[in-house]
C-alpha cells in the first residue's frame, strides 16, 4: 500500500506533511475541541438524572433486604461462635460443635440466596413451575 506524501515549507522553517485524503490537523483539533466542549456541558449539567421511580423503589427494597440478610448472617455467626466457645462445654462430643456450625452455614446459605431478587424462584422452583404450567392451561 502506498501513500502519497507531500511536504510544504512553512514560514517558520518547519515542514508539514499531509497525506492525501486525510484530515488536516486543524480540523482534527477543532473536532477534539468540540467533543471536549460537549463532554464538559454534559458533566456540568445541573438537571438530576431521569430515572423511573419504580426502579428507585426496586433498588431501595433490594438494598434493604440485602442489608437485613447480611445482618442476619453476621448475627448467626456470632451466636455460633459464642455457643461453641462459651455455652457448650468442652467435654461435649465433637458432633455438637459441628452441628452448631452446620446450622450456621445453612442459615448463611439461605441469607445469600435471599439477597437475590428472585429468591422465591430459587428456593421453591417446583411451586412456581406448577403455577406457570397452570397459567398456560
């Protein structure tokens, strides 16, 4: 592939190169300036972003539910540590300690699943599958 390049002398003893069919540097800098100006106007826009109120409510409910789930998970962890460290005697069988942590792990898994928006479909898929099939009939 060949390019036709021509040079021309500028009064300041600087050579400028232009490729035929290309955009001159003045046009490019003007386009960049216009683009920056548009970006600045977008950044300094004082109008609040337009959002759907139902979307805000949905996000708020999701955040509130997730916060409650996280609080439940942390509190069950603390209860399990206190039970195994203080309440249950050290002479108790090993399976008692493991049972406490298994219950804690089960509750933590439920809280993780509960933080999803469609947690009812995840926990009880058979019921929702039956409802879906009955709605099709």
